[in-house]
């Protein structure tokens, strides 16, 4: 659940209202055919030989509607221009849960963070079958791996970052975040520079935290503008975050959003790019070579990391719809944009060349929000 929907719900709902009961049913086997081809074979049970998927591809997590339990996972083969939707349910026989927030891959295992179901599922990225899960999380947002046996999980509505063991799927500890309460606690995306992990604090917060991974403690913090929504690291060791500025009537404040460039080594702001008050920039992404930024502010924008000014013209013009998610193919710099349309029907993924030419478009689940490259 991103900031576009967050203010519709805030804290009025019961914290654990999204707990899911996973009812197992019919499954399918996903098998690989010729290069770029994906074959699915229906089956009445999960006791069947594992299939596989050939080539590279893109996972799309679709949030679904808050408290409706209709989050889904899609997989897109760019070479074949073929998409498979609802792959988690089809492979495992039960729904993914409530609000699929993010996904990362480590050593052929995909980790899907399902925010309002308080769970992280681990799946085989070739068969899409579950291989384990981490449960009893408060409201997980993102997972960052330090090793095969240690990872951090950020949280919404919690003043702790959980430390987990991905090998045993257990919570092993937590990191206390200063000047937060359970109601205003919010930690989001993470990047690592040497032994330190940096995390942006979003909801009713204005800070970037610096964590020593040897001690699992916050050792420094940097104040930025109101509600930093993203965090990426470029090829020069510079972190980039963009604030949304809050909203009119917010008890935390309302101001013009800002794009910040922060040196990871010194942990100091080096450059600032200010937007108009009322703008809603989000979803900062970086290309595979780490030298070009992309973000959404109604339109989709692109800027070299060495630029002195934000561009005057967008990469993709606003088309009176809801650009909600964004990613850049790390291999060829193609840009993928998730269009949530109206937050109710199936969303659309738009695939563009590095020059901004439309290459493909396809339907996925409700509210596509995040991407993970295979």
C-alpha cells in the first residue's frame, strides 16, 4: 500500500484486520518449453514434478484492494511478450493475501512481502511454489539481505526493524528506531554502503536512518523534508530520496516536495531539487548502470545523476491516468510503468524503450505497484 492509498485508510482499521486464512485448492504446474515459452499444466494436487521457467523475466506484485485479500503476482517474459497472471495462487492453491508490497530475489528464491497479511512468502522463482514463509510480522514493507542467514525487514506502524533468519524463516531480533512510536513508526526502502544500511522513514517522518550491520543499531540519522518515499543508490555512492511533502491538513505538516542527493560516505546532503507545493513525486528508480534516475510526478521523468537541474520536459507525458509503479530493466534500460487506472480494475503495464517508444502493454492484477527482475 503506497502513499496514494494510505491516507484513505490511515490507522482507522484494526492493526491485524488483514490476517488471512489460506485455504488450499487446485494447483497448476508451471513448466518451461522452448526459449521464451512458458507452459502451464493443470493438476488437482501439489504432488507433481516441479516445472521450470526459462530465460529472464519480470515479476509484478499487484497490491489488490486494502482488506480485500486480492493481492496477486504476475510474471512477464519480455522476449516472448507473454504474461502469466495469478501465478502464486495457481502454483500454490491459495491466495497471496492482502496488499503485496514488494519482492526481491536471492539465489533463485523470491521473497514476496505481503504487508497487511503480516507475512513474507519465499517461492522458487522457476516453479512459483512456496518454499517457506516468515510470519508474525507487524506490517512488513521491504526485506534487505545481509547474508543467507540474516536480513532486515522494515515495518509500517512499528518503531522496530525486524531482524530475520531467511534460512530458518524466524524472527531473531529487532532494531529500535529512535523518536518513533507504534502509531507513527515507519521504515521503508533500504540500500547498503559498506557495513551500513540506510533506510528512509516515510509515514509522518522526515529522516534517513544509518544502521551498523555489525551491531544492528541505529548509529546516525539525517533529517530531510516531510515523508521521504524512496531510496536508491547510484554508481558514485550517492543516495537519492524524494519527499512527498505531506498533504493539506496533515498534522505532521505540508510543504513542497524535494529530491535529495546524499553522499553515503559522509551522510550529508549534497544537492536538493525542489518541486512545487502540491506536486506528488514518488517511485524514484535507477537504471542498471547507476547513472540515470527516473521518478513519477504525474508524468514520468528522467534525469542524469550528475545533472544540475531537473528536466523541463518529462520522459513520458501525463495521460490522465494513474502512473503508480515504475522500474527500469537493468540490462537494456527499457522502462516499465504500472498504470493503476482506477484502483478497482486490472492494472496495465506499459513497456517503453530507452527512447520512450511504446513496445508492449499488458494487463496484470489490481493496483500493480512493484517489480522484481529475474
